[in-house]
């Protein structure tokens, strides 16, 4: 088909009319691809001129800088007042902010390594302090902020944590500690596990290679799924020479949480077998050649060798009769548990805070720390049990057991046990799958 010059001219003219009515030429230039000059894009002069005109007519608003956060990590010797003033906060504002913070947080509990977020409003006249925030515990935030009236206010907020059950189990080859570490059981959970069984098990003599333990405990995760702390043990079992001891966490009607066997008997005894964790029995009860005096003498207690500073626990509930220097015993604590039984702790380096004659203590409470005061050749605990004012062997004495559940409490425990057993079975199966996948 051939086009005549008249037809072509008519089509071009019609297109010009339509385009000319739709939008001005300057807009078309602005949207069109700019011509190239030496390979580089060049905007038409008409667009640049119009842009400059628009900018002169509508100048850009000056954006005010937003608040600025500074994260400060607490170092040894730091004080909160010092941290604030070192970051440019005037002393009056620093004191006011810290005084306000004390309403929701004891600033004496500030820990080395803890992060504090300071917030400032940048200004050419000097940054304005707006407040600070810190997280004393994984599930709690505290905040101090400047209000519209120029005063500081304090707030605290609980952070929701996701409660999950965690499981650990292992066969003991050399020691409970090594087996637990290999099974990724956290140290704090291991220490709680030791305390649960310390009434029945002498961990220095009773645990043998081939024995086994398992534990189900709480873990709390943050919103990112990271474990921030561990909770209570829900179930614990240990198998020694083929015999299994199992205990379940339960709160009876008395309100006192404890661990009970399937028969409803409390794990607690009148006294703990050993009032110190991780120690080695270095000297037993009976006649021996005294290491300092050089002659045979009755040893009226047992010695546990442990590093200086190791915590010593009260073997049972009672009242402190003595907490003082006492001859060859050095720093000495004696506790009266009832009208017949007393316990004594010798050669300690120092007494725990609040331990003095007349103070009441609970079983497992730290009362002193291992040392080598008095007639001693090295750091250890000398431990005595006195029955009717006469020293007896702490490792062989037969003592009454703790609480025995009955009635409704026993029925509630027995109704709870299948639920906990099912949780243990599920955790055990999951751990088995994980171990199988890791072994591939």
C-alpha cells in the first residue's frame, strides 16, 4: 500500500493536535528520556529551569535531628552518676535521674558488663539528656525519661518470656559434673540437681561409672528464641548401681514447694548428707594420727577438702548458737536443729552475711565459706554432727525423713505424676531424634 504525501501530512497533523491537547510540552520533556551527550545523559534546559523555579518557590523544610541513643557498658569502678556526667549530663540532672531510677531499681545492683542506653536530643547548644533505660533481669526493663514539665519519671515493664521444658540425660563415666557438661546441662541446673539428691547421695562415694541421671527443667526464651534464664527442675532421676531414685516438683497444701517421690515422701531429710557441693571427703570419722599434733587422736567429724571460698550450707533448718573464733576450730559455726541434734562447721574463712548467734537459717542456706583458719593444714571444712551433745559419724547416722504426703495432697501428686512422666517421655524421644541426626 502506498502513502500519498497528503495522507502522511494529515496523520501527522492529527497526532500533533491530540498530543498538544493532552499536556504541555514542558511536561513531555520532563518525562522523556534525556538526550545523550558523549554517552552521558543531559536534561533539557527547560526542565532544569522549571525545577529551579519550583525550589525557589517551595524551599525544603529543615528536618530536626531525632533522638540519639548511646549504649554504655558498665565497667569495674563505674557509678551511674559517673557514667551520666562522663557523657555530658550536668550533675543536677544526673542526680535527679538516678534518684528517680531508685524508685524502681536498686542502683547498687548495677552489674559489670551491664548495658545502659542513654538518650539525647542533639542540639548546637549542647545535647539535651532525655533519659535512660536498662534491663536488670531478662524479663524486666526499667526506664527513666524526661517529661514535658522537665521532670524525670520512672517506669518498669515486665517482658513476656516463653516457657519451655528442656531435658538432659547422660551415663556417668568419670564424674556427674563431666557427664552433665557433656549433656549440655547448664551449671545452675546441675547445682540444683545436686541439691535435690544431696539428702540421699554422697556424690564422692556413691556415684560409680555406668550410673545414669536425667533431668527435666524449665527454660525461658525471649522474643528471638534465645534462652535467657533457666527455671526450676520439674523432674529428676538418678540410677546408682541399678537402683533409681526419682523425684517430682510439687506444692502441697502447706504451700512449701518440695520434691517428692512417687510414694509421696519428701526428698528432704532432717540433715543433708554433705553440706558442701563438689568437695572431696579427705578425712573420715574416728581415730587418726593428727596431721599437726603428730599423735593418734579421735577425729570427731569428717573433713571435706575444697578450694578456699567454696560455700558451706546449713545441713538443716535451725538456730545459730555460735558464729565466732573458737580455739583450734578457727572460725566456727554451730547450729541447733532441735532438742537433740546440732551441727558444727570449722576452719571457715568467713561467715556469710547475717550469720550470727541467734539468727535462724534454712536447710541449704549458705552460712560460711571454706578456709583454713585455726589448727589446719589446708583449706577444708571440718563438719560435725552432735546427737544429745555427743559427736557421731555424719556419714552413717540414721535421721528421720521429711514430709510424708497423705490424703488430698498425695492424690494430687499421684494425679500429676503421669503428666510429668509424659513430658519426660516426649523430651526423651526428642533428644533421641536429635542425637540420631547428629550422628549421621
